[in-house]
């Protein structure tokens, strides 16, 4: 096992910066997840750590060893790919044993390790089968087993669950987390799936356009995003963003006046911007069911209702506007598509973002 440190790592393809000034240090034994939209550079970072691509500049350390000039096969890392990359002509046992045979370990040791890894992944009954005789989930376990059996310093996992169906992906994700807890090997996991990022990670690295946006724990990322990109990428449904005009202690959202508290007015005055974006998560919007002070209320038209069993996801547009809000409500609420309702924003759960830079002004 080893810590992983990147210092100002850049990777260019011609004139294009795939990743730019990437710096972080993963402590020994932690599980970090690189997440972001397609093309953000997360797989490039992983492949650069593995030695499959060469950094244009910057330094990469595994433990205390600078590995920039060390070939991939000598870096003592194990990588699991999206497509599993199993040898189709070999049995499961032969796939698991391949790396050990290349190291010229003795047959008895190899057999013992194959049996042990097969048992830990519940694939011991599959050892004589070939990949084409396995399901996607079984192939994924074999790919993980081939990485585990080498006992590397670092695991590198590149969207390993993306080819599995939803239920199998959930099950395998839980097994992967348990496996890491048992093995304690430093792990870097790449995904575009924010649920995987939130459930697996000790720390999340959010990337966009080749640059790090934020590094923090899942709870910190969710509750204190550094900017609008992070706020809207993490969370399902994504955070609602409301363009706001604020003048003379009045908040205008599209064509509606939003009545706010004195506390919120004072906060907005300190921010000292006429045009900002409000952000609010779906769980902090409710249907207003009774007369009150009207604080934080807006009129909306229900566009789509999506029953989810215990709750309902509602997609609504502000009246006379194209601005869409998503929020959750009780499955027992009697609402209909096309209905005009009043929705209430929890004013204590608002986020404020700079309209130009996207910076979170709430922190």
C-alpha cells in the first residue's frame, strides 16, 4: 500500500489541455473518487498515474518514489477497466493467475492465492469457466480478482460498474466498498455517476474541463459546494438554480416578487450584488398548504409528476416563465398535471452564486 501524490500534473494533446495543474495527495489506504462530466479529464488522470499516458509536466509519486520515468508494468498498480479486459481463451482461474505467472511465482503459491481470491469474491465455483460463460457481474468480479491477487500498492478503477444493470451495479458497489474495508489498499475510482461517488468515497475530487473544482468529503461536497458547477453536478435531482434580481431589499425571480425575511435581506445586502443566482435543493422546496406570512413562496404550474413509491418527483415551471424547478413531495399529496400551486422555499437552505464566476457566495 502507498500514498499517491500528484504535483502540478498537466497533460496536453496538441494544443488541448486534457488536465491542468492537477495536485492532490491521497493518504495510504483511502478510497478517493474522481468524478465529473464526460471529457473532464478524470480517466486521463487515472491513466497518467498508471503510466499508460505520460504527463506533459508535473510529478507523480507512489509512496515516496517519483514514477514519471518508471514504465507502467513496474509501477506496482493494478487497473480495472470498464470493459474488464479478460483473456477470452483463458479460464477464470487462468485469468486470475496470469499476473502471478508473469512474476514466475511457484505453482503452489499461485493455486493458493487463486483459491483465496475466488472465495473472497464468491467466484470459486466459476474458476473453470471462460469469460463468455459468465454474466457481466461475474466478469467484473474476475477483473477485480485479477487486480486483487497481485496485492498492488494502488488500485485504479476506471468506471468498472458502468456496464452492469441498475440492481447489479448497486449490489457490486456495496461489495466493492466492503472489499476495500477488508483490504485497505489505496484506491482511486473514476466515475461520472455521482451516486457511486457519494457512497464509495472517503474524499471526492470534482473535475470540470480538466481542472479540479473541489476536493472534500461527500457531505462537504453536497452541503458546501465551492461553486455552481459542483452544486448542480452533485445531487439527484440536481440543485435548482434561480436567476435573481435584488434591489431595495426586494427579490425578483423571473416576474415574481419573492418575499424574504429580514435575516436573508441582511445577508443579501452584505453580498452586495444586484444580480446573483439562488440555488436550492429539491428536498428544501415544499407545496404551501395553508395561509401564512407567504415568506419564500412562488407560484408554479405542475408540468410532470413522477411517482417514485414513497415519494413523488414534481417538475414545475414558475407561472408565466420557462424556469423549471424540481422538488419532492409526499406520494399521498393530491396533485395534478397542469395545476397551479404555491411552492415554499426554505429560505435558510438557499445558496447564493456569483452570476458570472459561479462562486458560492454562501460559505
